[in-house]
C-alpha cells in the first residue's frame, strides 16, 4: 500500500515513520527547502510521550531536551512576580515532561525515518482527485502521483483540508491572540536569563525568553489580536505591541531578524466534525490544532501519527481504519481544546487581577503544605496553568 504524506512537520514525520513501520510505502512532500530549524521551545508531555516511546524516538527526544532551571514570571521591567522550580513541574508529571525545541523534535523524527521513505522538499500538491479506491495527485512540477491514501499534515493552514473539506474559515476558531517567535544572539540577555525560562506576562501581553545555546536566545511573543490575517512583515507589529516594555525586551526587539526568519501566526484551534473523507485523512494541527495555550499540540501530532500507523497496520479496510484512528484520538483532542479555551485568559492575563492571582497561585504552590491542595485544581506547565 502506498501513502503520500503532505507536510514534514511533527505530525507528517510521525505519520511517515508509523506508516512505514506498518509496511506502507511512503512519499513525504514538504513545501520548505529543507528541515526547519528551531521554531520555538515547547513542553513535551502528554499522549505523545508514550507514542514517541512506541515509535522508538523517545530516547532521541530526551537527549535533545534543553535544561531549564526555574520558570520565572516578571513584570514589564523585569521585576520578579512569581517563580517555580521547573523540576517540581517535571516531577508532578512523573518525569514524563521535558522542554525541547520544535526543530529538535522534527530532526529526531527525521533521523528515525527508514531509507525507503522518500522525502521531497519544495514540493506541494496542486491537484487532488479523491476517490473511494485511491487518490490521484498533481504536484507543483506537473508530476502525477497515484496512491492508496493521502495524509494532510500541513499544519493549521492546511491546503489539503482546504481542497477536500472546504475553506479554513469554517474550521478555525481564533482565541484572540497572535504569536511570534525568533532567535537572536545576546550575551547581555543571556546573563539576565541565567539559565531560567523568564516570562514577561502582563495584562494582554506575554514575552517568553530562554537561552537555547550559549548566548543564543529564543524569544516568543503573544499579543491580543482579533482576526486571522497575518502581516507580511511582523516587525512593525511587534515593535508597536511591545515597544513600551523595559528590561531585556528592547534588546530582543532591536535584534529582530528579517521577516522570513520570524515565525508569526494566529493562536487558534481547528475544530472539524470529521478528519477523513474517502482516501484523504488529516492529522496534527491540520485536523485539530489545540493552540499553544492548551500545549500538547506537538504531543498530539506524534500520538496521531502513531494512531494512524496502528489503525492501518495489516488491514485492507482503509476507511474503517481511518474511522478507528479518529475515534481513538478525538476524545483526547476535545479535552485539550476545551482546556485551552478555558485557559486563554490565564495564559495571557486579561487584567491586573489575573496577574495578581497567577503570582499568588504560583507562590502558594511553592509552599509544600498547600501545594497538594492547589494541585487538585490546577496543573502547571511552563506555558501556564491548566484548570482541572
Ligand atoms: C509558540 C508556540 C508554543 C507551543 N508550545 C507547545 C507546547 O508547549 N507543547 C506542545 O505539545 N505543543 C506546543 N505548540 C504546538 C505545536 O508546536 C504544534 O501543535 C505542532 O508543531 C503541530 O505540528 P504539525 O506537524 O501538525 O504542523 P506544523 O508544525 O505546522 O507543520 C506543518 C508542515 O507542513 C509544511 N507545509 C505547509 N503547507 C504545505 C503544503 N501546501 N505542502 C507541503 N508542505 C506544507 C510546513 O512547512 C511544515 O513543515 C506550540 C506552538 C507555538 C506556536
């Protein structure tokens, strides 16, 4: 059996790995000219943890994890608000959580792909015929590919979803924020961070900073913004939104790279009644983005790849297998999406009262007699809190 996977992000690479292990011939198409670097820091935990173990990549991922000392919330001038030991968060998950760069996850999955997986960069699908017995795809260079299955893994703005299920507007649920991330070099900012993950989380805005390599900083921004339109050049948007902040933020803004090296997107969820149609199936953010507010999008992308591979292992009933894949993953996704919507106002505080409550909660959790009590209502990750 032959599958074409469109998009070599975390979901696409995981699906390619899982399908090839299930005996499928896999062709992976990626529009970028090569593996993407860096991206941003994320917490890896949740359903993808065991899926990664099952796919044989967990050790590689753990080896690529980045050390984080403390998670500190500071105000717009860098004054401490609250702080927690990252190891405390890690222990709370039974040591099944680690911080890692998105690019390092992709690199690890890519390294695990068997030689039989053919990966074609700078390649996109321009024409798609979806039949009950297979797909016929036309590629950008005019080549035609026939396959038993097309897996759409192109992320939140998936072109396969657009072609098969309809316009993005029908499925995208913006959470009222935009986000951006890039890397820059600064010894001065590295000294300020001192090995910790620092979050300037003030009313309506958030800036996260972490030193990924000596004197190489990853910064990510979240700002309140309605709509799904993305600017061609994010630099003026970021300067306007964060230009009044102090501490290391002016240095981060002054070091902005060119627009092509800045990640910028809407913070949104993708909500669809169905993820498959005849011989086309969606996975990862393309099917069910949960958003950075919920966390676990990367984790669900790996879990989805593994679930798809398992469902399609040793069966000729493709549509039945796709239904099983969807039934297995959907409850997890719905749960995370609900949690994400509830968390939006906590993630980027809506008011000074939210900032105060967050600092109080974090500081109280550091006090052992109350930590257990609070832990019954909140779970904590480096991206914020989850209300249980
Ligand atoms: C700032 C931030 C913080 C986050 N924090 C966390 C966290 O703590 N924990 C967590 O688990 N998740 C987190 N996430 C979410 C996580 O990064 C995503 O859910 C995950 O990366 C989705 O992977 P994906 O492969 O589905 O999509 P993507 O990463 O979007 O990959 C899509 C791939 O498809 C390619 N592509 C696009 N269009 C085409 C096309 N037409 N043809 C061919 N290829 C195409 C792209 O180039 C890309 O390689 C965070 C996200 C952000 C933005």
